[in-house]
């Protein structure tokens, strides 16, 4: 995501609740519950979600005219 700040970020509450926040309007996008899966799997899932959200929200490069 070089060249622009991330629009979607992971936050954790004091009670260790995880949520994804949209910085453009300060809204809550997703709440993540670890459940019974290992923490590594939850972290990997959150990373994939953040990467996809930030890629979709990134400014598009315009095609250069020849």
C-alpha cells in the first residue's frame, strides 16, 4: 500500500475484541471473533481481509495515453 495511507485498519479494544475500522468515515466495518481456532489462523484471516479491503479502496492509476 505504498504511496497512500491505509483506509482500513485493525483495532483491538481493552478487552481484546478485534475490529476493522474504516478511517474514511470512522465506521466499524467488521468484528472478528477468534473462536476456537488458533490465534495464528485468526491473524492470517484478518491480514487477508485488510489487504483485500485496502486494495479495493486504493486510488486507481489512470492508463497513460499514447
